[in-house]
């Protein structure tokens, strides 16, 4: 992963971001009934440590994508019907990106970046493993095939990319526009190619006829995201964070929801590819937070120091609840865990309960030392960019009285919308926070004012307890809340002092 950053430098402006993330390629079934489109459960088809990105379909049964192995990025080929993957390039002194099928050939094209910085567009034969340069004098960043001999590509010029049409048969190149983005696509059922125009302050999706050179505005990008694909000749989809949105080719700029991503399955959607039969999507996203947390638990128990450390971001913050910093960064972490090795498996961690919400995971953990019980603890993990960026510890206090009774009493009062009974479970100086330490309210008066109106205006209010962790004087509840016909999840950490709830911290 880190090798990618060094190699790409400023050449691939967008890839330098992805190279620091543990991205995966997911395959999703897409079904359309009566003009309603639904997506199935995502399948991780890359399932690889490090950088997996830039998928495209070779055909309805085959997905191409870039994938990192042994410090280099090669092209992988996944066959859907057999659920198998094979490598189609192996370039020890370089890496390949953005693989595409070459029309009319049993071959693919890809951007090759050599260790010496040379960047060119190559052709790779699928049967002979032979390769050759397609455009010798152009530093191609991204490309799309218009037909078997015309390529529309972005070419790196100084600190920008320009849109170039290259004719392999005639050996000609002409620049259509300066300063464009990375997303190039053939528009289905047309003679046009779409590109991202940055020549104006508002970033536009435009069409190009590569023969005539005619261009036209299609629409505008959403939330700065250049990652888009065509569902049909008149519908574009794009991914941003946990949302897949769609827009018509009508220049209105009005995007609508296509699909909301389940963060327990995947996170931070970026690149998208649509299968030729329009029945599948290949989507680049980060694995769910719980999967990353579980990987670090397993690495710790296996005493694999490097794998354990690499589950965390280089600037990771480790703290005591709620936000007292213990240490920061890989270097400090490595020093603390330096004794971790396959020959020194002194400590083991077992996850007793797990709560996952959005990009946060709360684990109730049992720690043993040489097989004997050591302690119970809670670890709160915050995951971003495919790595753990914050870990917060709550340690057990076996001398604290059981806090569960009063917390359950307030939950019962909440569900009956009994404002007096609800407020009676809290201290006069009750404080409410968003995790880790953003204050929402202070004192009974302010809290009562907020909740009284909420109770009165929400006749269907109900909180279902999905999971509960009790540690020391704290109760951590995973809650499913129904309010005014809507349902959402929340996690609340209740702290109890002298038989009353003194503080609540919400994870969202």
C-alpha cells in the first residue's frame, strides 16, 4: 500500500489518496422491477490486504481490477461463475492500473507506472502474457476505448490533465480540452464518450463525439465526486460516502437517492462499473468497520506485530474514555507492543460482545494472560480510510455498584413517554455528549425542555434494546429507535454515580 504512494507521487493525483486506504472491490447484483432498482448483498471479490481498485467488466462474467501484491499493483481477473481470481500481469519493476477490455481483441489495456517514473498505456495479451506500449509519447492517466483504434484519454500535463483523442491507426493525437477529471466512460447506446470538465468553476459532466469533436453539457457532479458510471444512456450513478445517487442527462443538476449503503456491509463508496447486461455493479469501497477491527483482534492473538500495527492509521490516537490521550502514532504503538511475537503470546483477547454502528465498533473484551483470566475491558474503535484511527479504552471496576437497574428504569420511562419518571433517573447536573467529548446539553432544565417536546410530539416513540454491555459504572446500550415512522440506530454510554445517571455519551 505504502509503495503505491511512493510510486504514484503526483502522477496519479486521485490514486495517491486511495493508495493509503484498504479499499476492496465488491460485486453486487442489480435487479429492476417496474422501474424500481434494488441491490443485493455485496460480495467482496478482491478480499486482499491493501489497495484494490478501478474495476471494469471484461464481459458479463468477468471483472478486471487493480490489486496490490508483494509491494506492486498488478491486474487481477475475477470470474463470477466460478468465484475464482487469477493474475494477468506480473511486473516486478512496475505496477498497472485502470484495466479495460480492448474492443475486438483478447487483450486488455492498462496504465503502467514503472519504478523509474515512466508512465505509459500498455496492451496485455490475455493468452500469451505479452505486452506492448500503445501510446509511446503520452503520459496517460485514464482512458476509454471509443472503438478498436480510437482511445479517449486524459494526459498529464504539468499539474493538470488534458483530454486527448488518440487514433492508433493514423498515429495522431489531438487535445479536446485542458483541465479535465479522471472519469471517462462510453455512453451506452450512443456514439459519445463522457468526461469531467473542470474548465469552469462548476465541475460538469460533458459528452464528446471523438470524431467530430463536438461537446455538450450533460449535468453537474455531486458533492465533488468524479466517480460515476452510466446505468443507461440517460442515467448516471455516482458514489459518495454511504450514498449511491443518480441523475438524468438533463442538465438540471438534481440528483436523487439510488441506494443507501449499509455500513455494516461496506463503507465509503467510490469507483463504480456497470456490467454490459446491466445486471451487476462492481463497486470500490472500504470493508465494514467490524471486519477491520476483527482483523486486528486476530492479528493480536496471533502475535503478528506488523499485521496488528497496520490495522491502525499512522496517526492513530489511543485514549482512555472519553478523550484522555494515552499516546498517538505507529511509533509509540510499536514501542508498547514490541514484545508481541509468535513466540510470545502472553496475552489473548476474546470478544464477548460487539456493537457496530456506522464507522464505530464497541467490543466487550475478556483478556487472559497465559490462559488465566486477567480483566474485562471495553474498546471503542473509530475506523476511517480502511484503518482504525482512534481506540478508546474503558477498564472494569469490580467495586462499582451495578449500574444496570437505573439505566433500565430510564429506558422503561422513555418507552412510556413518562417525562417525570424519565428525568428522575438523572442527576441534577446531567451532561449529554456526542462521542468523544462534544457537549450537547448540561443540566436537568435543558434536558427536560428538549425531551418533553420530543415525547409529546412522537406518539409512536419506542426504543428497542438490541445489545447491552455493562462494565464498572457504565452501561453501553445499542438501541433501535422508532420515531414518527422512522427507524434509526444509536449507541448510548450511560455513566452512573450514586444511583443516578450522571452522564450520557452518544455514538452515531
